[in-house]
C-alpha cells in the first residue's frame, strides 16, 4: 500500500514541475508515470529514508515487466524512471532539508541504471538508406495518403523534428527556399517545453525532391495556416486534402500511418522519433569538425551537446572499429579540422603577414 505522506510529497513535486519549472503537460504526465514506480517501490516506507529499502531502487526498476510479460522493461525506460526519481530526491533534499537530513547526497548522485544494463541495448535509428527506400517506393498515383506519408518520412529525417512539432506544423512555417522551418509556438507548433527556434533541413536531393513535391501540393490547395501534414478525406474511394483542424492525437495518427507505409514497403517499423535519431547520426557522421557537430545539436534544439552525443548520436561499434583500424603512427597526408578552413579564408596579404610573423618568431626563439 502506498504511504500517504509519500503520495502527497510526490504530488507537491509535480505541482512544482508544473508551476515553477513550467514543463509541458506531456512531460508532466511522463514524470507522473515514472514517479508512480517510485511510490510502489517505497510501499509503506517513507521516501525520506530510502537507503534502507530493499531491493534498492535501480534493482527494483530493472525487474519491472515490459509491455510483453516475457521481457523486462526497456533500458531506455529504466533510465527515465531513475532520472525522474533522482530529480525528485534532489528537489526534496533542497526543499525539505530537515525531513531529508539523513538522506546522503552521495546516495542521490549514485542513482543510475544497473551496471549490467549500461550500453546493453543497440542504438536504433532510421538510416538514410532506409528512408530513401520508404520515400522512393512507387505507390499508386491516386493514393494521396501514402504520398503524404512518404513526404512525412522524408521531412522527419531531413528536419529531425519531434512528432508533436511536425504534426502541428503549418504550411507557412516551412520555407524550402532557404530550407528552414519555423518551430514557433505563435504559429501553433508544439515543441517540447515550448522551445522556439528556426531549424534547417539537411540537403539530401532524393529526400528534398519528395518534400518539395508534397509542399507544392498542399501550398497550392490549402490556406497557409493549414497543417503541412494535413488530414486526408476519403469519399467513395477518392482521396482529397482536408481543411479540418487535426485532433489532439495527431502524433499517434502519424505513428499508425508510418506503420502502414513500412508494411507497404516491406520494412520493419520504426517510430517517428527514430527518424530524429537518424537525423542526429547522419549529422554526426557528416560533421567535419566540432562546429559542424554543434550545429547539428543546435538544430535538434538540444540545450547541451551531451544530449546529442550520448542519447541521439553515439558512435556505432562498427565506426569505432573502422577508426581504430585506421589509426597509425604515420603523419596525416593533410591537416584536418578547422585550421585548413581558417587558412583558406585568409587573403593573400593576411597569409603573407602570418608567414612573416611565424618566421620571425622562430628566428627569435
């Protein structure tokens, strides 16, 4: 049975997240789900004295059943539940120092997924080859819904947008002239935590062609405030663009439609969020320096490049193997990184001045 004091404490923490930190409703629901596991784990014991509860919280979380009873909860879910608990204890320790005075800070900092779960899951993402197969598969000319879904697959990969933002994106927020997307709340775009930014599309010709064709269809048929991923009406077997405002569950509808597209093409389904991961991996692989990689992270609207590096675009095992195999003690044929770019941007006079200055410095030494 859940301890009432624990329940009220968690409820107060959720109110704090809502009113003070102003996280979105979707995020708040996820925190509530994660903290319910914390309440069940503590049972009748006080959360102010968690160090004596057995099994320890990470061990308890790792034993939780997944959606299918024969498997445990995914490692990604384990990490989210433990991170939510860690955030709760950090808040409680600071907000109620007397009540939580016996709880060591080191115990809170040590909360993490079990060691045997670290890195045990393969990083799943949509590859460029996969999205090209999805978007270039020949569908019937009058199947407007599948053409729209192919454009969605291309746009999700090129933009790296979240499903919630993409499905609320109006036509006026898309500017293919400079490959930009206005993810602005004032235009109705629902981003995570209400973030606001102009983001940009990857320049991949095969995918841009699909996006441009669909953009032309909706732009010539609908008002600029209509959704770019617009609903499709079916009347007596004939499909047409709908002017209706999509419902609140539009992101779930996108998932269902992508399942149909995957099944049609004959590929194993991956969720809309895996296109975002694919965007991050492709961006990292094509980055020539840290400035490029930082641009990828910023384009994903991440506040910290660590999020991009650790969650969205970790280096794949085969990449590590290739790079290690290519390491030698021989000097490289040419300079890499930002120095060549810097030198190439210098004028003849600037380059001559730099060489003279360097030569003079070496003579003095």
